[in-house]
């Protein structure tokens, strides 16, 4: 292979990485559900899309992805109360869900995006 072809392929790779990063950062990303806390609305291993949104545009009933400070992992819950810039979230399957009943209101900064089901 000559140098021009190698340089073209490297440029294409960097362009693809840049586009992927822009989509992830500004539009959203795919994820899958782990566990049964949102059953029956979302099932274990179900593929979802996390759409980036302004937390102020969220409303009661929306399902959101949360970067939980309490659990130190990403979780998915439903918004049931909104107070100032904080959200009270619950899992649909109360028997197994660890949610605001345990860790209280979450700050809007913990919201990663709105869940879009497939």
C-alpha cells in the first residue's frame, strides 16, 4: 500500500471516531437493561436508546437514565415527582427496585438522558 492510501484510511478512521463521539455526546447512545427493577415496562437485556435531553424538559412519567452517585452505576427509573432541580424516581417493580425510597431525590446533574424504548 502506498502512503496516500494509508493516510486516507487513517483520516477516515479519525473522522468516524469524531462523528461517533459527537453523536454519543449530543444525541444519545444505545444501552441495555440489566435487572428487573423496571419490569414489566422494560425487560432484562432489552435494548434501549438514551436520548440526551435538557433535564428541565423532563416530566412526571418519563423514564430516565441516571448516573447514580448513591449506587456508583448507571440506573434506569421513572420520574414520579419533581421538586426544583431534583427528581424523585422509582422503579416500576417496587419489590426489587433500589430507588428514591432508599437514596432520596436525585439532582438534575445525575440525569444522563431520557429512555426511548424499542
